[in-house]
C-alpha cells in the first residue's frame, strides 16, 4: 500500500518537502533550544499567520507575504531583545499576539476562515503545489547552506556570546542573521505542519537527540534522523487515516521522546545497579 | 614594548538616558610588560570585570586610551586576537551537547583549518588529555574551567586575561589552577592579568598587583603591597566602604542591583591574616 501511495505526485511532493523541512527545522532548532529560544518558533509562526492572512486578503501568493512579515518580525524581536528593557519572553509574547491579532482582524474582514487558511493552520499534504515545493526547497537549501557555512560561529555564540565577541565574531549581526534564517525555516514548514505545530518540530527532536548525542554534530544528526522519520511516517499515516499531518508528525515525535526517556531511565538504573554490585563485591 | 598600556581609563554605566549613570572606573592608568603576571584585587563592584570588558573591546564607550602591544584597540581591533580570555566561572548547562574537543576548537575560529595537534597540545597543557570526546556538561566545575583555558590557549595567545576563574571551585582545584597559571607564565612566557579575591594566592604567584576600588590605589610589585600594612588597611577599609555604598545604591535605585553584589567580601579581620 505504501508503494501505491508513492505513485501519487502530490505524495512525492509532500515526502520530498517533508524531508528537507524536517532536516532544516532540526538544525535551526538545535541552536534555538540551546539558546533558550524554543518559543521563537511559535512567535515567528504566529507572525507568519498574520502574513498569510495578508496574502489571502490581498490575493498575493500567501507564502510570500508570510515570508516578508515573518522576517520583519524576526528582526523586530531581535531588536526588541537587544535594545530595550523588554524581557526576551515578553518580546516573544508581544510578537506572537501581534501576528495572531493581525490575522484574526483580516479574517474577520474577509468574512471568515477559508479552506486555504485552515490548511495553513493545521498543515496539509494535498495542498502542497509545485510552486510551494520549489519555494520550500529554495528556502531550506538557503538555510542549510548558510548554517553549514557559519556552523562554528553559530556554535560559539550559542556557547558564549561574550567569548565569541572577544574572538572577533560579529555577534549582533550573526544574531540577526540566525533569527532571519529561523523565520525562513518556519515559512518552509507552514504548508506541511501548520502554524500551530511548527515549534514542536523545531523543539521535540532536538530534546530527544540531546539525551543521546555526544557532540554538537552528532546531536544534530540524531535530531535530523528523528525529525525526518517522524515526518515521513507521519505523512504516510495521515494520508492513510485521513488526518491532519501536523498533528500526527508531532504525536510521533512525542512518542519517540517518551520512548527515549524510558529507555534512558532503564539503562541508567541498570548501570547504577551494576555499579552498586561492583562496589559491594569490591568492598567484600 | 609594553604588553598592555592603559591611560586615564574611565567608564560610566548609563542605566537610562535621564540619569548621570554609575561611574565604575575613574582615571585608571597602568602598564604591564612581557612575562608579567598581574594580580588584580578589589571587592565585588570595584570595576575589575568592567576594566577587562573595556580591554577586550566588549565595552566601547570608555574614556581614555587602551593599548595592547602598542596598538590602540579602538584603531586596530585585530590586536585583540592576541588575547586569551577566561571569564568568571559559570556552570555550563549539563545538557549542552558539545564535546571538549568541539569547545576547544572554537578557540581556532578564523583559522582555515583546525589542527588536531594544537588541540591535543592545549588539552595536555591543562591536564585533560584523553577527555576530548566527553561532553563538556558532564565535567566538574574545575574541569570545565580547564577546558576554557585550553580554548584560550589553543590559538597561542601572548596575553591571558582571567576574570576570577576559580570562583565556586574547591580548594584542591584552585591549587591545581594556580600551579597551571604559574607554569603558563614562567614556562610559556605568557603575560597574564588575573582578577582574584584570593589574596594569599596573589601574594604567592603574581609578580605585580593592582588594587582597584573604582579608583586604582595601588599598582606595583607584589612584595611591596603585601609588606605595607597601611596599604592593606586601606584595601580592607575601601572594601567595606564599597560594600556599604553598594547596599545604599541598591536601596535607592533597583537598577543598580545588577551591578552590585551582596556577597562582597567583608574583611572583618586583617587580610594578611587570612592566609
């Protein structure tokens, strides 16, 4: 049955987009999680929601308007953090509610939710067009290439902004660039996962990977594997069961997280029991 | 050639546009030469970290002049690449996934390739050979601090700036750390500026002492400072005054809480007796 599903061109588009979106979100997400900016994904996706509503209201390709609004919001949020006394979590809350408010007002003006807007909220496999796919591939390729190019600088500012600054890294510029990249990753994921669940795709695979990964690169690779597996299985299951893909993908990644926590606690207990036995036999 | 030459350095923190700000450094002038190990002492809030932040180019709106290897850091910030910096000890998040090797290699940013030999040498210098694949978050506070030293050493700096590097580590780790910086200074000929509250260690290791209390009231040979009871009495009194001043400011202006510290050492006995 799975092979049969793969014959459909919309499924091929969904699966290809899913792989690149999952990889991009995990890589960007690892930096966001370690920088204590997990909720940035939420703020950016809600800002993008306002942008989507602008696009649907003005009949402009909505992913373009969402892209512009989301990038502007990301720069705004960084500026708010750097130059005012607003705490970072409050800046996120402001951005999140502003995007949502713009979206709701425009939806009210246009007479209610359309099918297209609903698909952006919850994600959709069927509605990924060729135009969407090209945009997703370009955005993800750009984000991944820039992150790979600036990988060590990004690790450095994640570890310590002050020490990175002393080493001659333009920390402020890199912060703006990185949040801009995060907003591109969010836009690329909108079609597949939906506004409401993007931050889970950014956060959950990385939390799981951090339990096992020894080293930044290895953690990123484990996170990519978890995210890609969740997205691929999620897309197929959501097609078979006729459910929104975003929900299934996130539930799968949560299932992997819970499984990992259980395995880790069992192996930890076994190791500590073995250590106790060794200590007792040595004492004897 | 002086390694560091600071002339009439003053710095004021501006908390908001309406206030005149809080002056932390006033007219500080000093210099150190190649091979010097300068111990910077002074209570919390005395301006040690602010002084280092100015010297490292982290704070730019200072008055006066700072020269590193005869280069004004405002005109030639590249000279800062000769400095290895180890900040105040903060525990690193246990979940941070980077390995020791990945952290140390950050010290080579800007170089085209990362030499594994250099990484190994730096880790050997801090007695962490064989630990390169461990996650930094799994290490003890003292080991984490040594990783940061290895990161600072890997690009072969000519000047090390250490900002209270042994805060919150145990006595044994502190002693190992003191031997390490003594070796780096004497065997590797690295000039070192080291802020510390441990007067005994400063007395034993540093070749020069600078005593800060927003103003600088002593800069010279270590033996001269510790042999002079009057200077030590002034140091104790100024510590007490700054502590009380900090408390008063904290009550007047909540913003200043960020710049003061309730744990400022109160020397109820003569510091020389604390050895």
